[in-house]
């Protein structure tokens, strides 16, 4: 497929066409926080960003969402499902976050049982990824298997070459998104392709300096849980769950009811395996009573159980979990472990 | 797209006291045609909605041959169960499921089936017991080992009398603490298994009960000569979704709600799970 390019000055035209067809979510800064938000007419995305503070997953798996509603009527309870899915474009997502969708796609389709709320949204979503100009400090996408210049799961990939973006169309869905504003695109010239390739090479060279060793993730996770450093780590954990809420692949949730006026809503919201009450049962039994069991679950799910069950690593190297209030850096800890011969 | 989060509305038909803080609820789907596709297998569980309080998972007590009514026997321990215990016949609840794999009864045919239940783990054991007794000729023998906290805590007391009278299964009951009215065995379930000389010959055991009971039953069975693959246990967790998404019941690379709740002990051993 021919590579295209779009001048930055023509981007508003394309976004306008996309917005006429779909809800467009792009990075914006709000109250000092960069996140994906739905663009209203006239809104400009903020594309000169490092990475969003909150992960891309919240577009497709919101922090809270209503699953069903019920009403008490003279004929009895009426229960209805809620479907807020709509044609959606994700614009300008970083390759790590796009790769995170792959883990969630597999998790939400696990066992052949589809989570309709995820699947309906995901199937209506076109993902336009934007290659990072430079790495954010602390990110290590390639170490976690992320393709930083053409991520799996993207329909279109944009690479910044100064006054324009070189455009890689990766799917029919991506082609349809480009076709909406075909006059905004031109064929990329040889020099544009060279500029894009060089931008990618520069990025990968800079990322290589931030690389950490996550080879043999399962053996590494097990070795870490036997290492002296492990005691220091779990003893420090506050069980606050910030790492999970910021993680592009964490998908644990709680379901609870809210009643009002003869009816109500069933809501699901993010939950975390770090929480003390996450596995606590009404009778008092708790399968993971201390931070040690809970953080073990986190480490093993990311680096062993998840990869075994879903076929992909539960980490995409975005580095957001390094915002831990007590400076727990699991990936860095894991990278420092000496991995013995796999048993 | 079929929505596994959407509960079927069910109407409480009957409520029976089963002991202190324990009631059995017989539920019928408001839309009677739901039962045909629902048909819980012994050992499966459902997510029960008490609208306004939420959902919680409960093992089904209904046997495979008992059609039309879903029986759940529920201890009052938390908010949802408190609300449920205040409900009356005619009240409506929601039911999702059935979820999980259920007891491997087919594989147990031709063998001595040993069912072990403790406390509120008894409902799924009942589902296996009455299902097996309905096809008793297909088993070498059927026996139940049941441990309750005290005589008044014995669940399904009336039915147990009938089961004993029917002679379809060997019924052994023990209580942790006896009283003047109790003529039977006293002691925790492991003492009952030892005193009755539960035998591993051509046998398979299926156990459901609180974690602490399973923790002690497994070494007792091992001591009695049962191999790990003759020990089948049903596990529980605070499952919210029932379909392997919410994460609570993750056990190694598996999910209790999807791959269980019934596991063979040798499989759990290969996963490195200790009970």
C-alpha cells in the first residue's frame, strides 16, 4: 500500500470529517491532566504530548459504566441492558496504549464468552496511533514487546516528520478513515519516508537507552518472588491500587447496585487486586489477606498467568505504574533479578 | 449479542428454614421457557441479584433431574443475604448463569461415589447426591459424609431422614459439637471419614465446604490412601461476573468461575495451588 502523508495544517479537516461520522477521542489537557476525551466541535487535540496521564483503556472500558437498569412496575421487575456503544475513532494514541488493547481484547473475549460492553465498543472503534517523537522518561515499550513504530491493533499509524505526518494504513477500517478526507492526503515522497524512518530509528535508539531486561518473564517473576528485594517491596505496598487504575491492561472490576425511585442501575467500576477487600467474602474469609498475596497476584498475572492464558504479556512498558506513592517499580525490580535456568 | 450480565427475573416460590440463619429458596423463572436453556448441572453456580443490593454467587442445590425450580440454600452473612432473608414468596429476584463446570458425575459412574460436605458447602453436594441417587444403578455405591457445626445446623434435615430411609446411599452425618438430642457421630468431618474407614478402592471423592475444612479433608483423604486424582474439590471466590472478566477468582492461569468451581486435586497440584 502506498504510504500517504497529511500536512499538519490539514489535520483539522480530517478530524472534522471523522467527527461527522464518529465520536472522536483524542488526547487533551484538562485541569493539568492529559487524558483521552471526546472532541467537541472546535476542540483541538493536544498531539505534542508525552503520554496521557490516564491510559487509553478508559475510552473502551470506562472507570464506571452502567450495565443494566431495572424498574419496579405493577407487572413486576423490568430489567434492561444498557448499550452506549457508538462508532468511535481513537486519535493519536501511543503505541504502548494501543498494544494494551490487545491484552484487554483477549481478556474480554476469554473462554469464548464475550463481554458485550467491551466488544460492542471495540468492534466499532478505529484506532489511529501516533508514534512517539521521543520516549517518555521511564518507558520501556520495546522491552515489553511493543512495536513502537507500527503497533499491532492500530488501523492507521502516524509518524511526525515536522510539518506533516507520514501515514501508514494498516487495515480496511483504517483505509475507510483515510478515505473520509482523501483530499487532505497526498502520496508520501521518498524524502518523507526517509524522514519517517529516521524518526523511528532515533526513537528506537533513545528507547534502547531506557531498555530493561524482561526476557523470560515467568521465570523472572518467580525468581523475583523468591528474592530478598521482594520482602522490601510487598512490605511497602499501600494496597492503594493506583498502579492498576493507571495500567493499560488491568481490567479487574467490581459490580454494584444503585437504587433510586423504584428502580436502579447496576454499575461496574474499576477494582484492583491490590485492595484488601477485593477477595474478601461476606463470611470473612479472604484468599489474599495481606499485601504479599495481593502483590504476588499482580506480578504473576502480568508476567505469568496472563501470558499463559492470553498469549501476551500483561505489561506494555508505558511506565505509568512508576507513579506509585511509595516508589514501587515492579518492572525495574524484575529486570534486576538474576534468572536461573528455567525448571 | 447475548448479554451474560443480564439477569433473568425469577419469582420466589417457597422459603424454608434450614437452621439458624439458613434458608432454602425455591425460585421459578417468571418466563417459564428460560428453564430449558438454563438447566443447571450439579455443581454449577448462579449469580443471584437482589436488586438494589447487588449480586452474589451461590452454588445450586437443585439436582439434574429436578426441573423447573432452582433451589438455593443461603446463609445470612452479609447485606445481600440479609435482604434476601427478609423477602417472601412472590418477591422477585434476578438470576444469571448457570456458570462453571459442575461435578464430574459422568466420570464417576461405575465407581464408589463419596460426597463430602461441610457447613454451607452442602447445597452443591446435595445437587450431586440427589442426581446420583436418581441414577443409583449406574454407581457402584453412593455415600455422603456431612459435617455440621451442631445438630440444629444440619441442613436438609428432613431430606436426610428420607435419604437414610431410602437406602439409595450411605448417609454419614457428624456434628462438631453435640447436644442431648444428638445420638450420632460427634467430631469434625475428618474424624468421621477416618472412623467410617472411607475407602479409596474404585472410588472418587467430591468435596465442598469452607476453605478450612478442605484444608484438613485433603490430607485426611491422602492418609486414607486416596490419590490426588481421586480428590475432587469445589472452590469458591467472591465472583462478581461469573465469566472470567472481573478477575476476583483468578487462580494461576485459570478462573474458578470458568474452569471450576470444581477442580481435581492433582490438577491443582500441577498448578502449584495449595489449599
